């Protein structure tokens, strides 16, 4: 890659790093300060905030996978991508467990697809897509998977996670500050789609011979 | 079964059919019974600023039902739906109407909504979960049409 291209990529990486810090801190803090937390038990607060954090992590994940956040090696970046993947699973687990403890009836309705709220279905879809993502990653780790199959599978599953999560978050009237939710959702979409476009273009360049 | 009921064309061994479509017994709503705590105390109010109101009629005849206990609960700034001070009952007036003033209902589990229940001996139990049009609304209503137990 040319010096100019490298300099540009590094500028972009620095910018994205700054955006990451913003994305992690701002929605979470605003949600924690929401008046809708008033009087709520700790399980409900933890469950809600874990959900916000999970959404924020969805911004970081694709950027890590594509090496767009730092000039460390792609292998190293993907090591981080797997770690953040674990953090995402933990955040989703706390989101579900916290809300379940706050109201077992409401959460079990959602998990059993009988909740009266429309956004619950999207949450469950995102959950199962995430579970499949983890399982397929474990299978790949233990048995290996053809690269082309892995790419197709992982891309599809993670796009479902991202899409369903955004719809889920968008429809909920809750502790997330409205503006922070709008901005975060847009950033998450841009990160996912931008990464896909970037990876396709990089592959195209490298296979041009 | 009374003569009047027979004349109205009641049929069915287990669930009576009601001649008038509009006065079919209200069905319980999904999630209506979530966080129900039986025996909410009769209260004058559960705070100020928000009105939960509605009516209770008899299925079939549409006759207003007086002195019927309606239990009400919802999330407020004092706490979620399990906060005891968010649970209370009222009795219907002679014209079948009821109203309860309470603190502003806030969104809970993603939606601003209230829970109302009839759960006593005389009529079939019904749980309602009306959703507010907006979290800024200062009232919500629900109407019961009750079938004899």
C-alpha cells in the first residue's frame, strides 16, 4: 500500500478509535442517568444498561474484524474481535438475566415468543443469531471450516444480529436517550455495512494479481 | 339458567353464547397478569397526576355492575410493577364506572402501560393490559365486560 494510503488509513483508524470511546461511554452514561431508572431495582437497571452496552459493542465488533481500529496485525485485531465477542455474549446474558430477575413473567413471555410487545421478537431473533454465531465459531475452532463457508455464515449471522438488535432497540421506549439511540443505531449500521464494503474491496484488490 | 337467558338463545355446555356481539365477555390480554399480586388494598389513590379509569358491564345484558373490585397496578417513578405502593383496588360506582388517580405511569419493559384485573368470585377473571398512546399521556382507560363465573 502507498505511504499516502497508509497515512489515510491510520487517520481513519484514529478517528474510529475516538468514535469507539464515545460510542461506549455516552449512550451508557445517558441511559444510567435516565429518569426512568428512578425507583428501579438493581436487576432492572443492570439488565437495561447491559443491553445498551451490547448495542455499543456491535459498533466495535466489525471494525475490529477488519483491522480498522488500530495498526496492529489483522491476526491480533481478530484476537480482540473474539474477546469482544465474548464480552458481547456476557452483555446479552446480563441483559436477559437482569430483566428476568426484575420480572420473570415479562421476560419468559418474550423468550417464549408470547410477549405483547412487538420488539421482543426481534430481541429473541438477535439472541438466537448470536448463539448460532458462537456455536459456529466453536465448530470452526475445533474442526475447521472452509473459508468461503465461514465467511458466508459469519457475515449472514452477524448481519441478522445487527439488524434485529437495531430494530429491537429502536422500538423500545426505555432508558436510552433518544438522540444517543438514533446516533448509535446509525453508527452500528455504518460500521457493519462499511466493514463489508471495505473487506470486499480489499479482497478484490488482493485477488487482482 | 334463567328463563330470560334461555329466551336470549344461550347455548353451549361450557361457555354460554351471547346474543349481542358487542357485549361478549372481555378476553384477558397477553401479559395482563404479569406482576399481579392478588388482594391489592382498596385505596383512595396511588399518587397524583395520572388517571386510570373505565367501566364494568355484565356480559350479554350490558347492565352496569356496581361495587365490583378492580385491581390496578403499573410502573411509576417510585418503582416497577412489583413496588407495593403501585398496587391498589377501587370499587365501581352505581353506573359501573371506576377511576383511580395515581402517579404518572412510566414505560416498563419498553412500553408505557397499565394492568387492571377483575379477580373475584362472582365473575370470570379478566386481566387487561392497555398500552398508553404515549408516555406523555396522563390517563389510560380500560373497560370490562364480565361473564358470570
